[in-house]
C-alpha cells in the first residue's frame, strides 16, 4: 500500500524571500519599466491633446474661452446666474463690472453690425457679384473695422475694405470735390513701385465715416512677415510673441524701398507722414511698398504723438528707426529710443551703426542723410522709381497745399481769410451711428501687446 506524501507547508513570506524571487526572475524589472513607460506616454498624450484643444478653442472663440476661465456665461454673468432676466432672490445678481462688460460687448457688436451694413451698401455700388466677409481686428486703431471683399468669380482680385470714423483733425472738408481730388491723388500714386496701391477713399453717412479700399495681399503686411503670423488673425494675438527678425540683407532692401517712397512723397508736397510702420508696409514681388500715406491727408494721429507732439518734423525719422529695429530684432521698441538691452539684440554690426546714427546723433536732419549711409547705398534697386512720370492736376495740387497748411478745401473758395486751424465738426452735430464716432485725443489706438520672449 502506497503512502501519500505529506503536504508541504509554504515557506513564510519574508523580505529575504521576496528579494530572492526577484533576483531569480530578472525579467520582471523589464515588465515593470515597460508598464511605467506606457503610463507616462499615455499621460503625456492626454495632456498634449487637452492643451491643443484648449488652444484651438481659445483662438477660435477668445471671448468664450476668457469667460470660461472667469466662470461666466455668454452674457458675461457668473455661471450661477439665472438663465432668464428675472433674478430670483436666491441667486447672485451681476455686479456692476459684469454689467458694464456686457453692455460694452453689446455696443461693440452693434458697431460691427452697423459697419458691415455700411460696407455692404458701399460694395454694392462699386463691385459686382462679391461676398463681404468680416475680419477680426487686424490693426490697433479703435473703431476701425476690416472686411474682405471676395469676388464670386474665380481668378479675380480680392480687396480689403476698411471703415473708420472721420478724424476730428482732418485738415480738409469732406465733400464731393475733395473726395474726387483725393481719389485722383491715389490713382496718380498707383504706379510707383514702392507705394502700396489705394483703390479709393470714400466718405459715407454725411461725412462721418471713411471707407478705404485696397488690394488684399495674401502674405499680409511686413509685420506679418516679421512675426510669421497669419494675416487675418487678431492683431493682439499674432504679434504677442517675439520672432527671429529678418536678415540684414532684407532689412537693407526693405528699408531702402521705404526711404525711396518717403522721399518721393516729400518731393510731391506731403507733410510728415507719421504712419511709417511695419503694419503699413506690404511685400509684393520682393518689393516693400509703403502704405498709410492716406492717413496724413485724412488727419489720423500717429502712434508717437505723445512723445513727439512738440517735434513732429522728426516723427518719420524716429518711426523709420523703429521699423529697422523691428525688422532686425523681431519685436517693437517700447520706448522712443533703444535701450542697452535692445542694442544687445541687434546681431549685425552695420545695423547697430545705422540705429545709433538715427537715435544717438540727435536725429538726422532729413531722410537723405539716412539714405546716404553705406548700409542702404549698397542696395541694388532693380526697378528704379520714375518720379517724372507722376503729375498732379490742379485740384490735387490745391488739396496738397491745404493739407500742408492745415486749411479746409471747399468747392467754391471764398475771398475771406481762411483759418489755419483744422476744420472741426460742430459740437452739436449728431451722427447716424454714434457708436462709430471718432475717438477722443488719446484712445485713438489700442495699446500694443508686449511680445513675450520666444523660448
């Protein structure tokens, strides 16, 4: 008779036995490491997906994303506020700030709707079979709205139409004769290789709104090229990060083109422009074309008005220096002149010499002194401008003379002595669209966002 073996009792689990087991099964380390690696990778993917989705939502609906962070609904109230307009006693009523923000957003939306109606009415009388597409704020000027006019037929040129209130400093009287003279001037400047083409300037709503039409450049402005930004994005977002800037050759080439355009406008009787900046320059066929010169005729204030209001004859030289610095370093100057930290961002020595010549020599007398610098003289102009081909008719000459002296141009001039003060609208005159009235002295432009350093 066979005897059954007695059952063996398992050895007690001790730290020594556990360590011995792990030493006998070394493959378990690889399994644990692989599982941990998979968990870390999955968590990283989830975090990246969340950040990407939040970023896209914020770019598409910045106001909605901001309200979600503040715990507000689409009306600007808190998430615990009621869905109807009757606030029960057990819920929180909106604060004064929330109510003001809601009214401000409603007013802004009303202004945009009114601007779109005015542009659509203008487009129907100047273009055929086109779509009017509202664009975000592509610039910093307040109460100015941008629209893309896209032809239905393929292959035709797209247009950028802007509408803004008439400046209170407009030195000319906006009537039919002045509008005709301004458009004659714009047409006379269209063939200049370094001036951006302005298709037309028109006033609407009894002279309280100005509509400007120009070609839509797919690459956007020079500022978009510097920051590698999408042209149709909101300006407060696409210029918020610093870029690497442009090469020294590009800075010299584009700077020479801008100087040629400025010299030509001065020779034709333009006063100091005050709007020489990267957002008013456009690149076409490797040529930098200056825009914004129409703002001088229309009386819009320069962004450096506060710093240079007592020395406005130097405004273009200072703004050109700011343009050269921004093209080189990839961000705007925050002060009137560069600081030591700003100069350290300038890589090329020749560019630093140009900036020091502009800012540290008491500002040159005119742009010819800057143009004679070796940095710009060595640029090869493949298409020299032909100044002699541009001739202004008599009404345009009268317009330019009035702009230079700050006098108002009327259809029938009188024998009385004209005042040298710019024409101001009557204080009691009401506009059809009070939301698009001209901004007062200083809030004419939105504050420029401070670029963050690119990591």
